[in-house]
C-alpha cells in the first residue's frame, strides 16, 4: 500500500538522496573538472548553452561524431564512444522488442544523424528484415512502403507527414503497417491522430521516442498509460527559475524547463544538462508495477530552436537576416513542424539561396519532397503587421519571443507585403 510520503514524492519529480548521490558520483568519476569544489549534487552547475560549450568541443579518442542542430546552442559536433553506442542500441532493443512481437519487416526513414545511423542495427538485432530509405525521394519512399509491405514504420514525424501527404495525393494506402515509431521533432497530438487514421491504428500502436544527439533517447510514449516515461539511468529535473540563463523566460504555470542527468554518457557530461525543452506534467508516476520519472507532453522550447524537419537553429537565421537586412525585425511561426518567417523590409537578392546553403540538410529534405519549404514573407510596414498581430519584438538578439507556436494569420499581412 502506498504511503502518504510515497504519494507526495510520486508527484514532485524530485530526486531521492540515493539518486542524487549516484549522479554526483558519476560526475566526480568522469568529469572532476566539472565538479570542482562541489561536494554534493545540489551544488553542481546547470549546464546551459554557454557552460556546456567547452565540453562538446573537446576531442574524444575512438568517438564517432554527429552534428547537433542546435539543442546545445549553435550547431556542434557531438561525440559518441563505442560503449555509448552499444548502450544506445541495447536500450532501443529492450524498448521496442516486446512491443514489436510478431513484426517481421521494418521500414526506416530518419534522414541522417545518430539515431538514423543506429536504427538499422536495432531492427536487425530484433530479427526484422529492414528497408532503410536514407535520403531518397518521397515517391521512392512511398513505392518502397507499398512494395516492401513493412509491419512497422520508424520515421521522423515530418518525413512521415510527407509520405502520408504523397500517398493521399495518389490515393495509395498501405495495409501492412501495424506499428509506427516516431523520433525527431515533437509528435503533436493532431499529427499522431492523423497517422492513426491513415494507417488504421489504435492509440497504443504508435510509440513516440523523444531525445537529442547530446543525450540519446530520453523518453518514450507508453502504450499502457499514454504518458512519456524516461529511460532507466536518466534523472530529469525541473530547473528552478533562478538557475535559468538570463535570456530564457521561466515557463508558465504547470510547465517546467528540463535538465537531464545521464549515468550512461561518459564522453561528455550530461549532468544537470539543460535541454531547453518545456514539459507539462513532469513528475514520478507508477505504471504497472514500476515507478518512473514521467511527463505528459513536450509543450515547446525556450531557446532559439524550432521543430522543422529536424531541429532548426535560429542562430543561423538571425545571423543571415542581420547580415542581409541590418536592424530588421522578424518573427518565426512554427505551429506544427512547419516554418513561416515574417521579416521586415524588401527581400534581398539571393536570400533564399543563402538560407538553403546554411541549412543543407533541410534543403535536401525539401528537394526530395520530404518536408515543405519554409514560407518567407517580407513586409515593409512592419509596425502595422505587429499591431494587427498583437506582437512585440524585444531588443535581445536571442529573444525567444520571436519564435511563436501559433500559425501565421494571413489577415495580418493583407496589403503589407514588400512588393504590394
């Protein structure tokens, strides 16, 4: 029987003294320079964009490197040791294996990155025949799904949206799919419902995995209770407002900014690592017979990264706009794995080409028909646009209020375009 103390602890998400000691001991063993004079977990620093930067820039013997699209600030190379890769593949096998019982064929479309590079191995170790689409055209991917007849699809949400869109345009619908696994951007409820309708799946036939290149897989949507459960060896915490970087606004009531500690990563310190994700319902829960750290959903982010194809850093976008149109104000609208940008002024020559050059992966995904091109709108009378939209642009270069999760309303732009 659960005691009152256990019940309170199950809803706070706080660490036990034993868990704090585990994380502190891990940090002291592998990253003594990080620990410094700290004698306990609570005295360890929160690693934000700036304080984590030196650690991700160090060479690591025997490591493979993967590009981060901005989760820890400006894009950087993230090391993964063979031992860390083995843990990563093993945890995916443990997670997927029981849930994929009876599945024989798996289709993968995850573009590039650490997860894409290991997905084939995960499925093969589970005994599945695998078709990995890699970076191929959307029409080829649709044809492969229809001919290969996979039982399970393992895709990023944005790419799977592109596949579903293409199939609906041609009236095609595969009948073999029994499971869908997503990884990459946020799987919004409306997109999840669309996948269920299109493939004829129940809610517990779709599993969303949430993570980052820096950490690996953090959590998965539980088919039993629909919450997201953090994987073993990971310790999440809500960052107190006083510990947040100065350019990050505290989240609203009921939401928390996540920091994560991992006992599995030894090439870089994932110790109180600020992910900049905003979560709803971060807490301990009991599911089945196990107590777990859980949350209800990812609400969004509190830094300059948006969900578009893969993570899309606004650092580069701000630099591009600032160079082409010094002092111009701008907004990014990213309501659901898409992207619209409203920029003050007339469109400079070559702006779109330079945007594609700075985001080569996104440009490739667009060329292949896997994600839609960003919508760019240049507006001369920007003050009128702001007044219609009820928006205010702050003065800081990294003001997160420039990134909005609401859709762009065309009525805000009527008659204000730069070429009007």
